[in-house]
């Protein structure tokens, strides 16, 4: 008996490529219009899953099997397994760091040394130094960043601007640190030495950060001085001191995390280890807090275990009657990250389906063909990387695909690969936290407790860095040339 004939796989049409993007734009705009910022708590996730289903239907129409689509979906989920465990570990860490007094201690000391006038700029600098030292924007935001946003609330300065400053500093350090996995990945994908890649990053990263600092100084000094600010600040410090035992000892979980990060321990294990250590520390340093949290039963060991377990699972919660303090410390828990994980799963599945079944390359090929000048080519790379952050929902896809797609074209035009490595990092890495459903945007919003749409206007570095990179392409400034390499006349194809 003859085998059933397998229908041929067809190359997607331009309408096939555009339709999922139209659906994405319409569904996301509708969810935001109907639900506002609450769209991040379910409606936006539904929109992304529906978009993934539309992409799957287009793949079926073009002759791909359902098994291929399932495999692509499984690969999408597998690609964010590491991010999933990091997110859960961050949720646990925030819960136990509040239980142990680590975050309240950071806030207590920070309020005393940071002035509202230069608070935003100082926040960006502090986060930049920390991220450069440990090579991780996520860890920086989840530790120092959380504390700084908490300080902002008590200093009566904008948490949204503070979150923008945290992200600006964190991504400056991340993209210029030799310890950063995205920095190493970008260099490897383009085929340059990571040290050479970092040197080229300086030409856009440092000016972009200086622009951000100027804006943050202006925003800080533009804040009208209030002679009564000192009174509530002193009151809030006293409230924190009454609720928690404030001591440098409470910063030991932070020190442990820094040591583990510098020694390149896996991020999820480092975060989880610090979270567990904070829970153990709380049993000795915050006895009354632990007892109040779980309504003490008299057995110190059982109380401590239950408190740590609950703080890691559903977060720490305080009910002191002091509204500002309760808002500051009542956060965290793995459960708080579940909506974020749902958002990431939907986004990366949609993105992988678009990439796997040729819908992205169908859009990008004509763009490369029309990009005749170096400036337009740079603009095309930026549009591709930022577009992938939007439609694929993951910064790694936004880094890897442009490197694959444009590497041959840069070689054909005699443009050094270091130009592409800098441009993809500027376009893919730093724009990722600007998209609410991107893994980075979702992480930052959930971790800092400030919606992506609220901090988005203030993540100045994330605008300035790609803008400078594209500007260099048009002006020729710091554009390195090499001997052109004759390649296939269709270098834009990624397959």
C-alpha cells in the first residue's frame, strides 16, 4: 500500500508574515484599552496565547505538521527554563529579605544618605557599579534595585523614575561587564573577542549613560523642595526601627549573593541560597517579626521554618497599621511571579513560531534589500532587534537572530563584525525591558513593583544607547571597515 502523499511546505507569503503582527497589535491595544495596567494580570497573557495560535494556524496552512509546531512550542518553553527558575528564586528572595530585615535595612540606611535632589542619578550610578561588578541586570534589580525603589516611596520621590534609573544603571553594567552572559553571547554570535566587543560598547554606552545622568539630575532638582519632608522621613525611619531590628548584620544575605555572583555560581542557585540564608538569619535577628508573621505558636524552630517557607511561597506580609511601611515590606514570594511566567511563556512561544516557520525572515529580507547605505542598514538592524523584542518576547532571540541574519551582509559590505556586535547589543539587550511582555520587561515590572508602562518613559539609557548606535551608522563615526568579502547574493536569509 502506497504511503500517503505529504503536501509540500510552502514559503510564507508577506500576508502570512504580517497577519500575526496585526493580531498582536490589535489584541494588545484592546487589552490595554479595556483593562489599563491591569491587562498585565491576565488579559495580555491571553492575547499572546491567541497570537501564538494564529501563527500555528499559518504554519499548518503552509504545509507544516502539528508535530513540528508542538516541537517548536516545547523548544520555546525550554529556552526560558533558566529565566523561570531565576524568577521564582527572586520571588522567594524578596519575601525572605523582607522577613530578615535586609530590604528594610537597605532602605533605613539609604534614606539617611540619599537626598531627593540627586536621588535618581545616584540610583543609576549605584546600579551601574553593581551590575558591572556582577554582570547581571536581573540580580542588580532584584536586590539593590528593590531597596532603592523602596527608599523612593519613603522619600516621596517617584518610584517610576527610580525604576527607570535602576534599569538604566543595571543595563549599562550588564552590557559592558565581562561577566555578563549577554555580552559574551553577543560577541560569540558575531565572531569577535568579548574584550574587543566591550571596548566598542564604551563608545555608545558611556555617552548614553551620561545623557541619562543629566536627565536624572534635572528631574531630581526640578522636584519642588518641601520643608516638611524631614518630618515624615524621620517618622518613617522610626517606624522601620520599631518593626525591625536594624543592623548591618541584616545585610549578610546581600553579601552572600554578591560573593556567589562574583564566583559565577548559577544565578537561580545563588538567589535561592541567599533567600534560604535570609530565612535562617531572621530566626535569630527578627524573632518578633517572625512570630507576628505566622501568629506565634511558642515553638521557635517551627515558627522559623513556617515563616521562611511562607515568605518564599507567598511573600512576607506585615500589618502594622503604618501604611507606608506595610507597602514597603509586604511583597515577594514565588506566587507573585506566576503571572509574569505566564506572560513570558506566551511571548516566547509566539516568537519561536514566527522564527521557526520563516515568518520573520519573510519580513526582514526585503528590508535588507532596500537598505542601500550603512546608516539604513544600521537602522534595519535596530528595527529587527527591537521588533523581535516586541514579537518574540525574549532578549536572547533579539540578540541571536540579528547576528545570524546580518553577519554576512556586514561582511559583504566591508563592515567590521565589531560594528554588528555593538549594534545588536544596543538594539537587542537594552530595549528588552521596554516591552511589558518581554521576559526582561515582565521581570523588571514584577521585581521592582512598578509597571513597565509606568517606568518606560524614564529608562533613558535604553533609548539613548540604540539612538547613538544608529546615529553612528549614518555619520560614519566609530564605524570600522574591513576588506569586503564576496558572498551569496541573498545574505539576508537566516535559513
